[in-house]
């Protein structure tokens, strides 16, 4: 099973990117891989809309701080 441990969002010259770190655990609960990193350009409108909603919420939290 793959377990996502962190997600980072950033805008680059080629568009919105998502950096994901995950670990893998087998059926016995043993960690077989740790801190595996994946970076992808966001191409899905649905995912981009979700990111936009998250960024709006983050901006609201910052304004309240």
C-alpha cells in the first residue's frame, strides 16, 4: 500500500506542479520504501479546481493570522 506523506504545490514556467512524497508498506506492516518523491504537472481541470479552492482557503487563513 502506498501512503502519501506530503504534498507540495508550486507554479513553474510550465504550469502548476504537484510534488508528492510517499512511503510503501506491505501486508505485514513493514515499510518497503520510504520518502519516494514524484513531481507532476497538473493537467486535470478537476484537480486544478481543487488546488484553487485549497489556495483560497490558505489565503483566508493567512489574512486572519
